[in-house]
C-alpha cells in the first residue's frame, strides 16, 4: 500500500479544495488503495517545513510554498511568493522535476491541479466541476459584487466560512475525503460542518458591524485592527462592501499561533491599483499574490505587526 503525505494550505477553501482534488486524482489514476495522511500548513514567521514531516512514499504539497526536500514528489502552487529563498527558486528553475508545477498566473491552485491532471494524466474532472469553479471564484475574488461575496448564501461560500473560521483545529483535513466525492450542497449538511455553520454565520454578521466601527478609511486605503478579537477568519470582502470607494485594505489580526497583517485590493475598484502587494509583503517575510498578500509574525510580536501595518497603510496612501 502506498502511503501519501499530503500537505495543503490549511484554513483556506482553495487549499482544502486542492487537496480534495489531488486525493481523488491520485486514487483514480495511480493507486486506489493509497493511504493518505493530511497535514494543514499555516504561514508563520518560522520555517514551515519541520524535520520528519515528509514520511510518505509520496509526499505532496498543494497551494503552499516550495520545499527543497528530495522527498517531495509532487508540488502545485500559484502564489507569486512560492519560494522561501532565492536558492529554492533557482533549484526549481534548474531542476523542476516531472511532477512539480508552478503557475502564478492561475487564480486558484484548484484550477491549476485540475488542468494538469486532465491534460497530462487523463483525469476526468467533470464530477468535480462545481468544486473547481468555486475554488477559482473564491480564491480569485471573482464575485460579481461585494454583496455576493458577503451574503454567504451559496453552499460553497458557507463551506469556505467553516473551513476558514471554525474553532476546531484539523477540521479541513477531516473533510477532504468527503469533499472529493460529495456535492457542496451535501458538504454543508455534514454534521462536522453543520455544527459550526450557524454560530459562524452569526459571528459573520457581528463582524460586519465591528468592522464598520473600527475601519479608518482614508486616502483610498482601509485600515483596521481586530487583533484583540477572535476574528482572524473574517470575510475579507466586508471592507469593500462598507467602503467601495477604497482601493486597498490593510488589517491586523491575531491567533494563538501568529500575529498577521492582511493586505488586499478591492476587486471591484482596481482602476488605480498599481501596487504589487506580494512584493510589499515580501519585504517583511510575507508574500502571496500581487492583489492580495499577508505577513505572519510570532504571537509575541503583535506590536511589531501593528507598526508594520500602519507603515504599509501610509505607503499605500502615498504618505
């Protein structure tokens, strides 16, 4: 029996969907009896790859940074900031490997894996079309309006809320096998998901009012600090619903494992958006995409996170 260690971006709809898609792809095209172990990865200030993590016959990374370990057999990513060091980037450029795929132009890793699996390995993606579609919508911020992004009426957006904000550690890893085979409308009814959905929807509604009170919107930039509240998984489109005139957002949040700065671009107001947010974040050890990025600090470095966030907001305002 093949043992597969699958590492994915934790508390992220695209990361979880990518893992589910790879899980089904691998079982159908390579080894139906494979034994999978799922590990959710979080962006932190420290090196994310711990010794001994890659313990499978196959070691897979989806929607997360490159590892230069020779034990990694599959890698899919679409972030600008995919490499921890210039040496890693150079290693990948010179020796990418036949099952290493990096395409930063893709809106979602789910769509990247689907394309590669179909075109290179003959995998039938049709049963997962809805998951692939919503992975691209959610991670690529391709909602038609701010209201559609914040209302959370679709099963996919409700599932994304649970994946990103449920207080239960390890929940995304536990639902991956179901997500690979069940429709999204069934996923939100699973007891493991449904028990969190009601409380999280209420929290979501309260968070709109909290952000309304805390946001400082000036010079086309939204700034707010919710590090004193349990709101790291807030809906990132709320600021643009409240202040559609703004182009960028900068926020500070905190959890038990990190202090975090989030940088975003208003998907519905990009005419004057000329800043690469991933490049800004990389200056402080973070990264992401040109339109959305983040920086992680150690939990005890909240003061530093606030200081950096205020500086970034000033930069984006042109001060």
